C-alpha cells in the first residue's frame, strides 16, 4: 500500500493554527471558568504545576488512554515525541524504549515509586512487553538525565506510572472485547473511598493467537500466541489528618510463543517464554508543623522470574534450551520536604537499595551441549540527594546534587539545574536545564563469565533549552525544544576479548516540536515532530534502532456528548539495525513507515459503553526490528459495563 509520508502530518502541524485563527472570534470555550493547571510529581519528586517545570515532560491521562483504547503501556508510549519503541514481533515480545537516543537500559521505569527495571537482564533494563494499562491514573515521561533525583538507570529519562486512588462511593466496571488474530481481552475494576479508607483494584486477562514473530514476509507462517494475566491493587488509610498510609501491589503472569532470530526459517513451534513479575510498595506520609515539614518513608520490592524453554522438533531436531532468570530488588527510601516559604521548597532524601540475581542456562545443538550457571550475586547502593526549588513571580528554578555509594565501583556524584520564566501576559514560557547522569554496571556485566568487576559507571551530560507559547486563550499552544546528550564510559561488549568493557562514547542531539489545538469544546488536535541525530563516536555511524525523524498526530472529537472518535497517525523514519540472519551480522537500513489507528466509543447509557478500533488502518507492511513481524490491519470491539 502506498505510504503516507511525513509531509502530510507536518502540513497539519503548521497549517492547523491558521485554520483555527479564523475561528478565534467564536465562543468555543467556556468563559469565566478558571483553568486548573495540571499537577505532576516526577520532575521534582514533589507536587508542582506543570507550567512551573523547566524539564521536558509529557503527561498521559487515564482519559486519554481510554479514548485511544490502549491496553498496554508500550502502545501508549509509541506515538510520543523523542521516544523510539521497538518490539521484536507481535504482542508479548521483547520491547525496548529509547528516550532521546539513549540506550533502552538508560530509562528508569517506576510504578508508584517502585523501580521496575530487571537486575538480572544484561543491561538492567525493563521489558515493556507485558505491562498493561490496568488501574493507571496517568503516565509522566520526563526526558533528559534524571540521576540527581533517581540515581542509576535514569541517565536518559524516567517513565513514571501513577495508579488510581479510590474515592467517593463504591463503583466498578467490567469490559470484554474480541478481535483479529482470535484475540480476547477481559478487564474488571473496583474502587471507592472516604476520609479514612480508600481502595482501587484492577484485573485483566488477554489471550491471542497472534502473528508469526519471525515475520510472514520471510515465509514464516506459524502463529505465536500470547497470554497475560495482570492484577493491581492500591489501598490507603488516613488515620489522622496529617498521616496517610499506602499499600501498592502489581502482579503480572505472562506466557508467549517466540521464534528464533527473525528471518527466513525463523518459525519454532515449541519455543516459549514465561514471565512472572511482582511489585510492592508500602509508604507512610506525615506532615508536621502546619505542613511545613512533610516526610515520606517507603519500602519497595521488585521480583522478576523468567523462563526460556525450547524443545526439539522436526524443524530443529538438534536444538534444546532450558534457561531461568531470577532477580529481586529491595529498597528503603526516606524523603523530607521542607516548605520553608511560598517561594522556597527544600527536599532532602536518603535511599538504600539491594539488587540480586541468578540464572541457569542449558542448551543442546549440533555443536553439542552447553551449560552456564550464574550464581546469585548482589550489589548495594546507598544514596543521598538534596534539591532546592525557588519561585519568584514568574521565575522558577531548581538545583540538586546527589551522591551514590555503590558496593562494587565506589561513588558517583551527579547534579542538575533548571530554570524557567513564565511571561503570563504574553502566554509564553522559556526554559532550560543541564544535568549529569550515571549508570551502574549491571550484575551480569560485573559477574558473568563475560563480565569485569573493575567496570566503572557509564556517564552522561545533557542539556536542553525550549520555548512554549499559548494563543487564543490557550486554544493553541506551540512549543520547541533543542536537546543534546553526551554519553561516555559506555559499557559495551568487546568481541576481541569476549568481555564487557568501558569503551563506548556517543552523542545524541535534536529538536522536539509540538502543537496543541482546541478549536471547539468538542475537538482537540495534538501534533508533534522530533528530529534526533545520533552518533557512535567510535564508528561515526548512527546508533541502531533510533529514527532520525518521527511525527505524530492525534485528533479527538467528542460527539453527541456521549461519544468519542479518535484518530492517531504516526510516521517513523528510516533507522539502521543489525541483520542476524547472516554471520557476522550485517548492518541494514529499515524503511520508514506510517501507522494510522482509529478508535470510537459511545455511552449508550450511563452504565453501558460500546467501543471499537481499527489498528494499522492502511495495512502498512513495516518492521520495527529486522526480521521480526508486525501486525497488519486489525479490528477489535467490545462493551464496558459500569456500576
């Protein structure tokens, strides 16, 4: 099918404001209603209006997730600026997220303060393959080095998922949907609360026959199925006006059929991958001296279990695989926020974290059996951080410093400064940040047979500067940001020594543009464009799987006061990847592609909603990772019952 180029989306981005100006005299927005500014927490670890933040941040609300009918977090992130999403096959397959050209393991992923990154994965990254949108209130994505507040793994940015807190009288819902690839998905939730107790519970189940993970265009026809059962719980107590207690739980149990390295002959009918993940956090929050001093004391637990098994079959009579990966991370954190004056907030924090992991690997092939055991290893990091926030009229600034003491490599110091100025009368904002980051070597990089206990942490320095402008009573908002990140001391695998070494250096730089238009109360348009230029300083080549150009357009129309129609268009430009069907692997270029998604929902009654969507409406043939399949045009529909 003929591809829809980025020119069409860019035309909308720059032409739409002109069309809106012609309607500026219309009374399309409510008058006399004070706009309530969105509050976020990720940028400073304290509640702060988004307009006062110097950092580049994107916030996705639960309503937006529902309008787009996104069942997984990776689908929510896919269209966002400066994020590259790469999935190796269909639903449930390994998924990586790259922020502003950084590595996937340079992204710290949190759910209500629980670190989700897997300590036993080679780079200590998080695989987004199985994370659903159950019980999510909003997702905050902050770009650029964030190690000053969040330590290791936040060298490129932070994705913070905040779950729903129960309120008001008890209520709940049940929804079911079915669609292409014999897909069935059921979801249920229950929530409520009062001044003393609140609760929010969510559960979902997904079953699908899926597509061939190895890619049908290479002659692979065997379908690779996927199952996912996810549960989330948030419980809260407020025994006193100045004291609150929270318990957060999340559990994921998933199983996927996978194929060999993508390409011709990749089908494998009995290769399975099983994942179990458990996340827990308890937190106590107390305010003292008329809310001048607020303390948060928390404990978090992260537990990952993975199994990769492959039996012999007619197509692979010599191949057998049995492997398991187990990891755990425990963390205590104690944060103090001092609201010294309406112009000044001081934050002081202490964290101590222990990570541990082990793995077993056994395989048989034409070359004979192979066994590898990674005995349980651990590392501890103790951290101290300090941040000061200043607000003087339209001027907002923050500065922070952090010291991390790692039990293996020693200490790392990072810092970050940011400032913004809001021209209220002009509806404009200028902002700038500069920060440093570090990434501790993973347990695998330190202790495996390929590891080296003398490895030093990876380091980064990044800065950005931007401007935002609102017009027509916030009916139109435009923004532009330039960014640059320098990475050094990167841990890379050296084929000459078969060891991990600190030998990598890279640079990423680019521009992020966005426009938000609301010509009427019923219609909203969001558009974005990202240019990312990356370079491996050792080879002079672009970093793999990072698109230089990315454009997104999202249009939502509210009709008949009870229905929503959402159109999403995303263009991803050319990228380079490795082709592992040859040895040694050959570097190849992946073509750009355009995805169009359409979703609609309608509330028949207050308690009954019907919904449906079409994904990849243009039936685009594309690859996110070389040799792996992607879904063609597909349709889904269902019903939601509320009570």
